[in-house]
C-alpha cells in the first residue's frame, strides 16, 4: 500500500525555526525564501548553509528529510545520505 503524506511549506518553516532558533540569520533566510516560495532564495539559503558547522548542516538536512519523508527510519534515503537510520 502506498502511503500519502501532506506537507506544507508553513510546517517546514516552523520546523526550521524550531531547529535553528528564532534569532538565527539562517532561519530568517529560509523563512523568507519559503514564505515567498522563491526557488532562487531557497537555493541561496542552501548555499549559506554550506558555511555553517557540520552540526547545523546535519540538523537542517534532518528537518527537511523528516518533513518530506516522515520520522527517522522511514526512508532509505537517510542512510544513503549518511544521516542515520
């Protein structure tokens, strides 16, 4: 049976704010990009993410994967990306 998930950009924005903190410049970049639904701004936020420490990059990647695919362990993609099971 195929599982269907409904995801919203507002939920992703909230998750990123929770993970990064409301005062984070990176959270503000993602928030603005997702609020405007602007692919170029999202791409720029991802480029800026590359400048952050590994711990923060991993947290953002996990938030995005959990938002898309569900909690840890539900997607083989997590293991392939080295984000654990």
